């Protein structure tokens, strides 16, 4: 989140009482920030909402997906070529005998 968003987030946090209103307020703030093209700030508002949503809440998965999509868009990260398969890069180490694996998240 950028420093410019801190006053808006503080205002939301000061005005709400309880998780239900907090999550709704973060989702609404995220929507407004998307309209203003403040993608990274919007992404972290969706992430904050997702953090407090129950796993059974139908808004949780869409909030997570919005977060991921906006972060990728803000940083110019392309999605993986095949989302059903995770590619890793292995770097052999003669000292340890095993290779550490590093996920390839599609950033090209």
C-alpha cells in the first residue's frame, strides 16, 4: 500500500465497529480506488477485507482474486502460462546433494 492510502485506511478503520462493517468498508474502498486507477492501494484493500472474511463468506474468493489480479497488473506480472501446473526451477548443489526448487510464477 502506498503512503497516500494511509489516511483513507485510517478513516475506514476509525469509523467501523466490528468485522462485518470493516470488511464491507475495505471492499468499497477497494472499488473506489480501482475507479481512481490506484491499483496497488485497491489491491491491498481487497487483501485486508479477505483477511477478515470467514472462509464460508462468498465474498472471500472474489476478494482474493481481485487482490492477485491487481497486484499482477500494478507490477506487470504476467499470469502463469498453464495455471493448472506449477513450474519450478531446480539449482543443483554439490555440497548438499539436493536441489532447491524455486517456483516460476510466470513473471517474464
